[in-house]
């Protein structure tokens, strides 16, 4: 089934939008009228440009306030429509979108609406154009798809059909099952969008918060299944109004959009993609740095040992328990300090994981390696983090650890056991894309988004995990596009005794992030903690949370470059990340940066 995207989904000029859509792999586009009006290209030139790019023009949109209006307004509408149909012939577009009227002059008269749409369809037919009538969720008298279909059915015109829009249907909570009662040949077009579940005016919701399928809270796949059962054979087309997408680069946004349709097609049985290969653990986290001393001092204070050196690259392996951190001082190290550049994911089938990623448009990363180096497959996540698929439990496969020469054994008495989770702060325009990427490409489960108060705005986060929670990745987006928190990442390290781990770190010269006394006064009010334990928390900057399943204790190191470490102790079945404490931690980090001039 063909794929299409409305030009309103993307930023830039019409030419830039068309180029981005073609490069991302779309078959066609919907031309949004404002994009054409603002373009210096003639309709003929737009048509030729689309043909050169291999794109069809599947829809021209929109025409508004056509039906059930006074006679003089109808005459003006038909005069306007004639000119638009002439333009569509020049464009090579054969279907026009007509939205249900929001005009205060429109009357609640289905028979009159059918008559006016028949007159419009008569005119359209003379130009070889089809009219797709769509119910806007905020339409004055027609706001549901079944109502729009009744009017189309009453008109009974071969050039008149309906357009179904997932947002307009699902935002109203309408059951899409009755779509199956509409003959497939009368569904002229299908527009798809997801959205977060918000309690707000539906018009503002639609104009600003739509997103691509799989990125919001709607069951778009369920709706599409009903449309397919009705016999629809047209394109799956995206129509997404989103303030972030309209400011982001058109190329990556178009790739993200096409990935969403690939996943959607897979979920409804229209595409046969390589099956997801869910990672089973964190093999390593790789830090790049132009100066290893600051971060290796922190690692040493945490109890890590430099256990191995890469045979051909300036990369050291630091290990404690099953927690492994690579420190890379090679030429790829960023100049703006230490950063989390790559993650090694333990995989039961690295090659299959890479095939899945490539099928879903993840950039496959070329890797310079010596002949004896392990051939690791790697792709780039939306934020640029490199993801390596590492063989797990398959000794017959080449492993990344074989690229390293041992220096010394890890020290005994480890209090850190493994990586608990990784927190990746996304560029502000990649958050929704990142959530879909990790869910669809890696097969991880996405939890609900959480909004956290930052001193300078709101920080939004969403965790993705495997079913056994051996892999936990927290995706977040900073309070504002220019916020420094956009560039901060962190590695959370699991321990069974956070007090011992924190004391050892401090005794070794490490600096823990101090928390305000007010936090501990509030903690004493919320939880009946032993006084001695509360005093220890105050001394070490340990934060505390509790839910019905268990308890969570955590504390933080000072930031080095763009990275900091978190010590985490989970007791019982606690599955969260201490979101209740995040505003205090963020304020403390802002304060620490001001004190150090960072």
C-alpha cells in the first residue's frame, strides 16, 4: 500500500518539503494550499518537480465552508472551486479535500448539504477531479465520520466520496467500527495522525499537538484495520500539525514520519519486516573525552578499575561487577567535554537486530576497524548516540571484549553491580522520534511520559525497557531548546548498599551533589524514616522514594563535561526512577553549575 505525507507536516519551502519526502521514501504527497501559494514555482513546475522526485500528488487541500450555506455564498464557492479545479489539472492532482463547514452561516440541513456537495461534485467531474468530504471534529453541524458518510451516501455522486482522518475520529472517542459499513470505493482518502491524550479544546489540540502514528496515545492501527476491512485501497497518508515538527529540519522529520508508517503497516499486516530483537542487557556505555583524567578520577572513586585497553584504539575499559564503561580519547572525542557517545546492547542475534534497524531507516554506521577487530553492527539513534549490537550468550560469535587486552583484574569487593539505567537527554525536537525509535527498532516497551518541574521550565521524560527490565533507557527533553540540560546525559549504577557506595566514593575524593536541607525536612514529613537513616541521607545527599512495590534510594555525582553518574539502590519491586525527586535534583545541578561557572 502506497505512502503519502502532507506538506504541512514538514518545515521549509515547498521544494525542500518535496525533496525531504522523496528522500525518506514516500510515494506521494498532499499539497497544502498555503505551501503552493508561497512557492515561486508554477503549478506545472511543481508537477514536474514531483515527477522528477518520483512523487505523485495524491491530494490538494483544503477547501472549506462549502456546504449548507446561503445561495450567494454557494455561488462564490463554486466560482472559487472552478479556479481551484483548473489549478489542480495544472498540478496533476485528481482529489481535493473538502472539510465540513465551520461557517456561522451554515445551517443544519443534511439534504441541503448533500445538494451543495452534489453541485460541487458535478463541477469537479468536468475536470476529472474527485471530492473527498471530511468531518472536522469541530465542524459546526457535521463533526463525525458517520454523519459525513450519510451526507455523501445521500448525494450518491460518483465524484463524491469521504475522507477519513484518524485524529478527527479518535479525538472525539468515536468507535471506528462503523467504518466497515462504508464501501471501500467511497473512501477516497485516509489521513493519519496520532496525538498525546490531552484534555483541551479539540481545535487547538489538532493544530499544535498531532504526532506521527505510534508517538501518541491513539490506537491508530485499530482504526486502520477497520478501514482496510471496508476495502480501502488508497494511500496511507500522514497529516500532522505539530509546532515542533514545523521548526525541525525537514529531512529527519520525514524519515521519522516514514518510519512511523512502516511500523504501522507492520502492525496491521501490510508489511513483513525483520522481527524485533529485544536487547537483553547493557554491554557497555562509551564516553568520549578530550581529557580522560576528570572522568577516570570519578570512575576510580566509584570503585571502577581500568581492566583493559583496546588493541588498536585509544579506548580503555573500566569495570566494576557487570558495569562496564569505555573511555575513548580518540580523534572523535567532542571538544565540548566528556559525553556519552555510544551504548553497547547485549543481543541474542546482533545481525538480525541490525537488519531490523536498517529496515526501519536507522542509519547504519560505518566503522573503521583493524582486521582483527570484532565486526560489530552499529546504528545511530535519533540523537546521534551510537548503538552497538553485541553478541550475548553466543561464544561462537565474535565479541567486543575480544578487541581488548587485559591490564588487570577488577578489584574485589565491588559495591556497584551493573548499569541500572541510562538517561539520554534528547535534542528538543527529537523526543517523540526517539520514543518511537527505541520502541520500534529495539523492541522496547515505552512507559507513560512524565513531566518534571525544572527551575527554568518543564522537563519531559519517558522510559523504555525490556519486559524483564534488564535494559532501562530514560529519554528526556530539556525545558527549552537552548537549555544546557539538553546536553546532559547520565549513567545510573546499581548497588545493594548505597550508603557504603556513597561513603566510599566520598572517601576516595569524589564529590556528591549536595541537596538542600528543605528537602530532608519534607522527607521527614512524608515518610516515617528512622532518624539515623535520615541523618545519613542528609550527609550524603541521598534522595528517597517509595511506592506500593518497594523503595528507591539514589544520589548523584557532580557533572563532568556533559555526563554525571547516579548511584541507585532498588529494594522490593520499585520500578520507577525517582521522578518525585527530580525537581530537587535539577535545581541542585543548576546551582552547582552556577557555583563552578559551568
